[in-house]
C-alpha cells in the first residue's frame, strides 16, 4: 500500500482541520499524533512536515470514539 504523505496545508484541507490544530495535535506539542507514524519531519530544520493522512484519519477516529465513551459515562 502506498502512503499518501502531504505537506501541512494540504493535509489540513484533506482532513478538514486547520493548520494550527494539526500542528497542535503532534506528540511534541502534547497531542496524539505520533512522529514517524502519523507525521514525519524533514531532513533539515526548515524542511516541511509530511503527514500520513490515512494514519491521521485513523487517529482522529480513535480519539472521537474515546471521547464519545467518556461523554456517555458522564451522562449515565
């Protein structure tokens, strides 16, 4: 399977989230997207971050399901 790796702006559009949110979701910012799985830094400091958008979609889905369970427990 070929992985679809997109630059940050393109990945944000593809995933339907803002560039700022996408950056905030990185594990180095305390988020849930893991480096070298969901996103990849470039060879140099000023290289663009590449996002594995299919892995990111999976992570968003898992996070939504986890939050839904917490909400249901709180309501019960």
